[in-house]
């Protein structure tokens, strides 16, 4: 009977131990799941640490928790804490902390008389007595998580064994934290890089507009000036036309031959003075000239808007390549006018995807560079066509200018590199052009020979292969001087 009773007690004890082990495993599993969830859902470093401290709260009860990392010989630094006054504090590594860093968890019964703690106890707003050091290692770097409790001797040998048991888990969580923080930092750096690139693109765009401003203003002022002159002429003609209108009205109301004869003489006199046939032709010519001038102004403004409007467009759009070429040429017209021969060989090409303003910026930059490299009588040739072999849309910008030396050719797309004299270029134009083309999924290449000329070749994936673009500027070769 006694033997049976002892067997039952042993079985109960075994069941109790198994129950404790199961509960411990469940606690560890729950903590692991919580830690994984925290790593997946945290959006910044502070939130990540806050969630991880909550995970550890379920394993080791504490009043304050903080993390120490190596910070030079015999020193560690608090990199994060549930209690902000401890952040960035420096801790001397005494024998106890050194033992924890090098080997295994350590429980301190009472830290009130520990030299390392003496300089920091005043920082706590409530007394801290018992401490548990839990060491871990991440990327060959030693670190310690410190759990603090108010109760004397709270962290017993049981907690030390628990910390040993959870050490791998702690290191995995810490590694996960490091990886997540690196990922967050990468995202932040990418966002900052994108912001810097956007600022550079905008700055270069403004610089291009500044360079072209005088010429564009001149291109607008010319038609505005003769439209204004024409309006002034029409304004002076109106009284004469009004006097003729008066003669016609009187003629319609005349009652006898004598009145009509008198009005006839007035009309003949008016005709002799103002020459109606010639005046009608002049008014017609003036209206046609004014209409043409206003169209030129509208085209320039449309090109300017096309150059800068993509800031209002959140997503990529369908781009008509030939239209972009014409807009860009219109903006640089003053740089080429009466000096450079322009040949446009624009084929019927497929549309591409991207931002119209950015492609215009690339083309304006290439055209301005070509204009600055050429002398009077040189030729700028712009060609567009579909490349059926790889489904690409090609744009070729070729000039017969001074060319580029081979050693400089290798650096053409590097930021801040320029072959222009000081004050004539920022060295960002081609670098930004390269970045824009690359962001649109395309490529840009350059070939050049000194005293022969330079050719830039742009290739973009066609949005719709073997399909005509919505609008093209004609497939015939056009040779002109703007």
C-alpha cells in the first residue's frame, strides 16, 4: 500500500514537472511569437524597442529595462531604455558586469553598494535594488540587457536559469531587432536619397530655365511686340471705318437723288483717302500675323508647362516622344536660332511610360550642350525610331560640334564633372539626365570624336510595341534653321 502511494506521488511529481516545462515552453513560444510580431509591425526604431521591452516584460518582470553595448575599453553605453534618463549614459565594466558579458547571466541581490551603480542610482525616480544581467551577442558585438526590480533579491537562481534557457531566444530577438533597424535605416536612406535626387533634378531644371530665360523671353516678346503693334494699327483704323459706316448709314436713309449724289462724293473722297481695297488686305494680313504670333506664344508656354508640369502628376504617364522633342527644341530655339542647322528625323514611334517633364529636361540638357559645343553652320540631328529587335524606342541626338576627348568621355555621367569653363556648368546635367533615363527603365550612351562631333543614344522600353504613337510630328526628314 505504501509502495503504491509512493508511486502515485512520484507520478504526480513527474506530471507537475512536465506541466512546468510545458508552461515554460508555452511562455517561450508566446514570447517568440510576440517578438516576431513586434519585428514585423514596428515602423521605427523607438517603436521597435518599445515592443521588444514589452515582450521581455512577459518573461522577466521588471521596473526598468535597458540595453548596454560596448563603448570602448572597460565601458558600455545605454543605447535604449524604458526609462529615458538612462539613455546614452556610460557604464564602467566592473567584475560582475564583465563576468556577465563574457559568460552567463548574473543576478545581483542588492546593487545599492555596487560601485558601477553608485553614479547612476540618483537617476532613478524610484529605488532599484535587484538586477538581472542577461548577456547576448549580435554581429560579434557583446551587449547586455539589464532588468531592474525594486524588491531585494527578486531575481533568484531560477531567473538566472531562465535567462540561460532564453539566451538563444534573446540573441535571435536582438539579431532580429538589428536586422529590422538596418532595414528601417535603409528605407530612411532611400527616402533621403530620393529626396536629394528630386532636389537636384528640380535645381538643375531651374538652372536650365535660368539659362534659357532670356532666350525664351525674347521668343515671347517678339510676337507680343508685333501683335501689340498690329492692335495699335487697328485701333487707329477704327475711326476711319466708323466714318465709312456713317456714310453707308446715311446712304441707306437718303430720300432723293441729291442726297445720294452728295453721299457718293463723300464715299469717293473717303476711298481716295483711305484706299479701302488696300486697307482690307492690310487688316487681313494683320489678323493672320497676330494669330500666328499668339500661336507661337501659346506653343512656347505649352512647352514650358510640359517642361515643369510633372510635379502635379503623382504617377507615370504615357509619353509621346516626338512631341517632347518638339517642345524641347522650342525651348532652346534661342540657343540655336540663325546659327545651327537642325534636322529632325522623327519616325512614327510607340509611346513610352514616364514623366513628360523629366524627358523634356533630358532633351533640353542634350540640346543645350550640343548648341554650346557647335559653331555657326554646324548641324544638330535628332532621330527617333522603333527598334523591333528589343521592343525599344530610340532617340539619337547627334551634333557636329567640337567633340569630347576620350579621357573625359568616361566621366561624362559622373556628378559635378564638367568640361565647361568655370561658371559655365554645374556638372550635374548629364548625371541627372542619366538618373532620369535609368529611372524610366532606359539607357543612355555617348560616343564622341574630337573635332567631329558627339552622339547621344537614348533607349526606352516601348509601352505598346509595334503600335503607332498617339501623335507624331511626321516621319519625313525636316531640315530647318529656327
